[in-house]
């Protein structure tokens, strides 16, 4: 991703919006990349006979996101909610392949 203009250096709403749009595209790109790792995890889980949902790992992922949010000064409750939704989507994606649903 190209270097973003720092928020305090944006001189107009158009510039702020352009930076947000750039960040949104990058977030979507990263989520697509994350989905690739989920697909690989699915294949490995199938090889090992593991279920899609591994509760201890779910909590670990969510708590890691909460801690990262706290470190960045973001609302950890918001990030936890977002991550639980992301993890649930990922598990559903895995379960379709593993044929748990």
C-alpha cells in the first residue's frame, strides 16, 4: 500500500475520504488474503480429522485482537464484536468444506 497522508495533514474532506477509501481497499485485500489462510487451515484440518470450530483457538484469536485494539487505543469491545463475526464467518466457510453443516 502506498504511504497514506497522515490525518492531521489532510486539508479537505475529499482528501480525508480518499485516504479512508484507500485504507478500506487495503483492508479488503488483507481480508481476502486471510481467507486464503482459512482455506489452507481447512485443508489441514481435514487431513488431521479436526473440526472447523476449535473453541480454545477462537478465544485466543479474539483475545489477541482485543489486546491489539487496546494497544492501538481502539475500543476493544468493538474489535471483539468484529472479530467474533469474522471468526464465525471463517468457521462457517471451513464447515462447508469439512461438511459439518
